[in-house]
C-alpha cells in the first residue's frame, strides 16, 4: 500500500523560512553554539542526501511542481535538517536554555506558516508530494531487527550506538518520537 503525502506552499513561505534560518544561525553563532550550528548544517546535508538522492533520484517517490526540484529540495532539506539537528544537539548538550531554543524553533515554524498563509496569496504556489509505500516497509524491518538484536541472553538490553548518542537519560521518549515525527513533516 502506498500512501501519498502532499503539501502546498507559496514562495513567501520559503522566503520567510530562509530569513528565519539565517536568524537562528546568527543567534547560534552569537551565543557560541558553534557545534550545534555545524551539527545543524550536517543534518541539512543528510536530509538532502535522503530526500533528493534517495526519495527523488533512486526511488522516484518525490514530486515537485512549480519549482526547480533540485533547488527546492535543497532548501527543504536544509530547512528541516538544520532546525531538527540543531534542536537535537541542544538537547544532547543539555543546554540550560533548551526551553527558549525550543520555543524559538517551534515558534519560527508556526510564524512562517501563519504569515505566509495570510499574506502569500500573490506568490507562486509550489506543490510537493511523496509516496511512502516503497520505503516504509524497509524502515519497519530495520526497526524490528534493531529491537530484536538488542536483547541479550540475560534479558537486559544492550545499548546500541544510536541509543547511546540519541536516547540518553530523560530525553529518550521526547527525542525518539519528536524527531522521527519532524523527519516526516517535510511531506
């Protein structure tokens, strides 16, 4: 079964989002969060490899109408990759101002959507869609394999590298569910 995830946005959304990304990046550098900034850039590159390289080129499940596919997916991947990975880093780094950073990131997403929805009618529309059936089965199999392979003979869980890096202390449920959800919010 193939599910089609579709989204429509206007060019004002992209313009405002680029402004927000620059603002967030400047704030990170100003507050000496260089590692978070660099991790965010790496996340943008990773998202682009997955979105353009795998979803678009390899699987052919990504469709963009109304914009250059390469440029649009570059922006989309950097946008969500940068913000998600910055957010992950700040959580893992146990930043003392994680609440403020979280409110800024979520508030930025909401503000960009609301402003572009209210004032973007004169801007060109861009439609994107992605089929999910051709790869979500692989995700499920990998998840099952990872879960089963982590049980030791004594019934205690071994820690995989991913669990050590990402699922640490009291952030496990939040990070595990939130960032997986945000990965798929890019339509």
